[in-house]
């Protein structure tokens, strides 16, 4: 049983860091409340156990200045609806301190955007100490900011004793599921990596070469690998300064007996547009003026076969420009195959903003094992980096 689940919150002032950095439309209506929904089990547990809860979060990048469009007052009504409570709002730490002294057990208040203070992103100790006065207990449930050494995530935790600081249920799940893949993966373990640039994924590829059986490469980054192999890639995205690195990774994969799967065909277009002319072609020679924007049917078949026979699957990055309907087939096929493998007993972890967006777009979030809430944090975790938000709780 976890420290959080065992803890007696009755009558305690609880300072909770969440990630409520949700998107809004022009009318300041929340367009996706996933991050709020995922924090509800932690929030409701604290309230049900009689804790007096002060919630803090960031929203957007206000750069240390109060701006109405980044105010957390815009989520207040929705938070009240989700919790079934009348959520009070504190525009300042001083206002939150006043609320704290008058709150009853099971009540909740929301502190204004911590990034309205430049001291937040600077990791200022004095600001963290002010925040710490709001709670007897600190709970961090913001995995999406775990890789940041900010005042409200890592630094504030240093002001609490080991018995009075802990992960919330979401953070526990994130860490446990990431550990399951990185350190306890049942074989065969297949990592699926996509996205635009090899340079964004160097460290995670290096780390996975030591633990994975198969690494599938898709997205724009695949064309750097293809050019490194001497293929004609036309106008496809390529990091010419990373060609030697791509060659090195191919050699390392062979040395480690890791199957590095690079697409053999593509859906190519004559323009970066959903209205472009398209065709399928092998990746031996993509004509000048054409660019690869999705993996082709042959690659889909090859990748699907590997995924189907995997016991552990990590997916970070799409296979193509899935936001455009003409170039979503590869990403959708991979998502469906991961869901099918999960149905047949594989453990699947989806991490990284674009992969999460894809799995949600194709309504498959409930058909995979776990969908991470942390893009950058999850990536850095798999790169083997120590995350300040996690270290501060565990130390």
C-alpha cells in the first residue's frame, strides 16, 4: 500500500500541486479537461478523508506576470463541478493563508497561477517557503512538471519531512508504470519512436538500446536514418548534421542485437498540406519535390507484425503528420495494433504529447494499458535523467 493511500488526512492542511495546464478556446472554455480528470482520485481521496485542501497549479507561460487569460479563475467553476464542492479561490498566498485558517475538514481552495510569480520558475527558496506555510502536508500529483526544478514542485517539497510529503495517486501511477517498462519489461519489448527530429530522441534511443528488443522508427526522424543509409529522400525532413549519429545508432543496434526497424516505404506528398497530391512509394528513391509525410502500407505491415508479437510496448511519437487526414493512416494503424496487442495481454505505455493526442483522436485511450500525462517528464524519465519533482519527494 502506498504512503498516500495509508495517510490520515483528517484535519490536516494539505498543499497539493497538480497540473491543471488545460487548453481553452477563444471564449475561455476548457476544450480538454483530461489533466483535471486525472487528478480527481487524489483530490477526492484527500477531501473524503477530511483534509483541508489547497490546490496549486500553473497555467500557460505568463512569464512572471499576472495575465487574465492565464488566471486559474477560469477553471474554478469546472473544478467545483468535478469535485462536487464549492471551491474557494485565493488570488494570493496571503489570501490562501487566510482561507486556510477558516477552512473546515473536507473543504477545498484553489490558489492563483503560481507562474504569475517569476520566483516560481526560478525555483526561489523564499517563495517556496511561503507556499510551504499553506500546508502541514505536501502532495505532488503533477507529473507533467516533474522534470522542472520549480518552487511549487521540487523546492517546496524540501520544506516538509519525509513523513509529510508524498506522491498523489496520479504521480504514483506514472512512476510505477514507467518503471514497469524501463526496469521490469516482459520480453519481447518494443519501443516505437516517432516525431520530427532524431536530435530530440537521441538519449531515449541510447537508453532503449540497452533494454529493448525492437525499436521502430517513424515520423520525420526516419528520413535522417534513411539518408544516412544512402537513400534518396527528396524534400523529406532531414537533419543533415545528424547523419553520422544515425549511422552510429544503426551500428549500436546491431551490436546490441536490437532490431532497429526503419520504414521501407512512405506516403509522399508534393506539398505540406492536406490538399497536396499524394502517392505511395518505396524509400529507395523519393523524387525531388516530394516529401514523406507518413509511413507506407509495407511499413505498416512490418511494424504491425512486430507489435503484435510484443509483450511490452512503449510508444513515443507519431508515424506521420496524423493531424492531416491524408497522412494519419500509419499512426492510426500503429495505434490500433497496440490496442490489439494490449487486448491479447501485452503491457502498453503511451507517453509524449503527440502520441497521447493520437491515441485520444482514435478513441483508443481505454484500450491501452496506460496513457501518461507527462510529455517532457516521461521522455526525460526514459532518458535516464533524475526528475527534480520525483527526487524531492523520495529524498
